[in-house]
C-alpha cells in the first residue's frame, strides 16, 4: 500500500489564520486586512476562511484577543501587593500593545466577548476587590488604567515632531527651540513619559486607598 503524500501547503487552522492576519496588521495596518488578501497570504481560496471565521470582523476580534493573551497576569496570582501588581501588569500590557500598535483601535472597543480580554478584566477587578477596594472603585481603577495604557500605545508624543529646526520658528513657538531633536529620542521620551504617568496614577490611588474608611 502506498503511503499518502503529504500536503504541499500547511493545513489551514484558526491559529494559522490569526497569526497571519496579525502579521499583516502589524506590518501594513488595519486597512490592509481583507479576506481576499488574507487568503492570498495563506495560499488558500477565500471561502476556505469561512470554515473558521464568518466575517473579517471576527478575524480582527481574534487578532485583538491574541494580543490580549500576551499580557502577563501572574502578578495577580502571587503575593505581590495591589500597587506592585498593578504596576507590573501595566508594564506588560503596554509592552504587548507596543509590539502590535495597529490593533489598538480594535482593542479600545473593549473586551466584548473575547476570552483573553475578559480574563484580563476579571483578573484586575478581582485583585483590586481582594486587596480591599470597594467594587465600584475597583471598576474605576480598571477603566482608568485601560485609558492610560491604551492612550500610551496610540501614538508617540516625540514622534509627532519633525526633524526640521526651521519648522519651529522661535517667534511663533518660543519654547520649542529643541523640538526638532525629540524624534531622535522617541523611545526614551515615550518610556519616561509612561513611567512618570504610571507613578503619578499609582501615587494618587495609594493616597485614595489609605483614605478609605475601615471596612469600606
């Protein structure tokens, strides 16, 4: 009996579709993703995708959730105090978004029904309540942190300035004489801004926590 020949192309799978779609979004942006383009990248016919995803939006949701799944949640399961856990989670979350910035607008819609996104929200809320935050404030903390982290990933402050000294006429912008140098320090400036903002947020939350009435 002759052995069956191996398929020339890897079998289509949900993971392969999501990985390929994520790479396409990472390299070319959300506008580049279409079922036709994705099928071409996978080397399959368009209808083959419908065995796994009915619409392009479902593919985008799966890509977004694959990025949420990269966020470390272990800090909410060990002995770290709530402030340290929140800090470490925020750093991990931002790192995942920095690796995949083009999918942030999809993530910004909220977790919806995405499993990894819901696990993330559940972990943060549960940890804050367990630490002693009232549920309403725990919800606000989760929202606040999400706004801050998402915002930090939507664009670079330093990258918004052009590398052209002539663009910043001192007569019009007397305090932007060095603005043309910012682009060269983009990563350093953005990292420092994130660290500064995160520390300020956590300092403010710590002050609120210390002011909570006993048993609140």
